C-alpha cells in the first residue's frame, strides 16, 4: 500500500475546499456551482481518505509494545507488527478510530502517508506538494511539522521541516485554496483558528527515504479526560493499564490499589473490568479532518456503550491514608463514571486486611511515594520493608505488583520469587516487581 502511485491520480483541479478555506469565486465565474464543487470534494475525500487502506503506527515504548499488539489483535486487526517505534498495522480510517478509542496502552496513533525517495531539497518540496493535503488537513487547525533525519543527503532538520511546511501551503495555494491563517500567522489567535488542536506532521528521512506521518490522536492517549486533579505524582493512565495487563488482570478477580493517590490504577481497573473504552470520554484530532465520518464514529461509540457492563463484576478497592487524595480520586472516578464501582477507604494500608471486606485473593497494586517521607518511616527502603512484611502476612495467595524507582528498593520488599519489569516512565526508569504470595 505504501507506494507513490497512490497520489498521482488525485492531482486534478476542480474540487471544493472545506468551507473554512474556500476562496470566494469571482463574480463572473462560470465554473461549477459551489454545491457541485462540495460534492466533488467529498467524492475525493471518500475515495482517497475514507475508502483506502492506510498504514498506521500505534506509538508505544518497546517494553509495552506486546501489550498493545495484543489489544489490536483483540480488536480483530490482522497482521500487526512490532517495530522500533511501536505497533504497525493497516486498515481503513475506521480501524484507526477503533485503536484510538480502545487502546489502553498506546501513546498515540499516526497515519503514515506513502513514502518517497528524496535526494535534494527541491525533490522533497515537489513530492510533498504532490500529496493531496486538502483532503486530510483542516485549515483551521494549526500545523506543526517535526522533522528527523538519519543517514540522508538532506539532513538539516530545520530545513526539512520548513520545506514540508512550505510545500503543504503551496499545495493549498495551487489547488485554489487560500493558505490557512492557522499555518502562517505567527500570532495564532485568528478567529478561524481552533487553538485546542495542533495538527502534527512527523517527517522522517532515513537513508534518503521520506515518510510523513499525520497524528490522528491529538492530546496524548493517556489523557483520557477523567483525571483533571491529582495530589502529587500520579501515574500515567497508559502505564497503569499496562501494569494491570502485565499482571494478567482482566477484571476477573478482586483488585486492591493500596496507595491510590489520584486513583489511576483503580479507575483503569474499573474501565477494564466493565469493558469501557478508555477514549469514550474524550475528543480526537481525526474528528477535525475533512474526511471524518461522524456517523461511523458515533456508531463505534454506541456499539461500545451497548456492550459495557453496567457494574464491575469484581470488587475494586482504593485506599489512601490521605483524606485529600481519596477525595480527589473519587472526583476523578466520578468524572470517568465509575466512582460507585470502587470501594474507597481512608486508612493506612499497613492496617488494611482483605478479610475485612471479605475479599477472595486477587491482585494488589502499589505505587509507593517516590522519595517523600511517609508517616511510618522517613526512610523509603524501610517503608518498602514494612509493605513487604504486611503483604506477606495479610495477603497470602494474592498476586502483587509493586512499582519502585530502583530495583534495590523493590528488593527491600523481601519477596523470594518475583518477576521484574523495567520500563521508562516519562524519562524516569521504573521497576515493577510482580510476585505471588
Ligand atoms: C505515588 S502516590 C500514588 C499515585 C497513584 N498511583 C496515582 O496515579 O495517582 C503514593 C500515595 O501513597 C499514599 N500513601 C503513602 N503511605 C501510605 C500508607 N501507609 N497507607 C496508605 N496510603 C499511603 C500517599 O498519600 C500517596 O497518595
């Protein structure tokens, strides 16, 4: 699918740009009516954007890519492939919508346009200007081009970014569109500009081969929309979901988040247990595209809503000794529509015993404070020792997943048989220790 000929057939004049960018035809214009031009435009959008298969990339750190690949397979997407950048897959835009809606672990989804070879800057300009951007880009959304070059004759990243930006503008100009103010205005406060969004174009030139990818997501996928408050050092929602996935928790046994903070792990657990898509409460960049199909998107969300469980089938408990943290977590959960699925407790986790709530063994997840003083012990290794002793004594038969900034700290838990997962978390290394007690 990724070949150059895909775009050669679209370089025809005469189709109408979206309303926001349409040039006013001169009064003596005897050309097609604006309704005809609108219809022609939509025909092109259907043929080039909606009906075609495209290549996509679900961006995700290597350490989590297998979890994301599994999610895609469960969505019925065939032929997924893990690459350096994430998980590659193909399909129509509907498939991209599904991944944005359903992936609990990916950071964002990119649409890769057909690649081409580039030897000189002029070639980059002309090949880019031949891409039918008017069917992809919303001229009300500011454009941000990010370039990366590796082992290529054209390797000045600033020049590459600038060239691509100019070529996109040229394309709009050549096709009879006014060049959008959103792309040229240094002050981006023009009334036509939708500042909630930025359309990222990622240009990668490697071994003289150029791939341009469009962001389809907008804000990072971990921003589900429910966590508008936190009390300190929250875990990314995507990481929380990945820890649950790595522990093999599927919403089929109880879960205790013993140091819940803003409630991320417990909330993600309910979303998973109730089969709620993590993206159900947010907007996506693809909704801004001229080729967006609101009916299809509504159908996908309606189908997902119809299949959700009305309540969590298992007990999910969130504990924090800090009253304010529990209040914030409850508010976050309420925004996600899952507060009633969680049993909340303001208590020292070291005093909590699962039999008090009649819980059968399940998973305990703990994200201890990073280097801050705890009430029990001013020394973090000491706190991990206390946690380990309490878990071994009170949670026999349970599985545990404990996050730690260093392996040494996690070793202080004193578990004899454990499994490690080392991964980056916003540039900071994180070690998750899994054990069955
Ligand atoms: C790193 S934060 C958890 C962040 C959480 N995963 C999130 O995403 O927001 C650690 C939390 O542990 C709580 N905490 C510390 N010691 C505790 C204890 N002994 N019992 C219960 N909560 C405790 C703190 O109040 C803090 O909210």
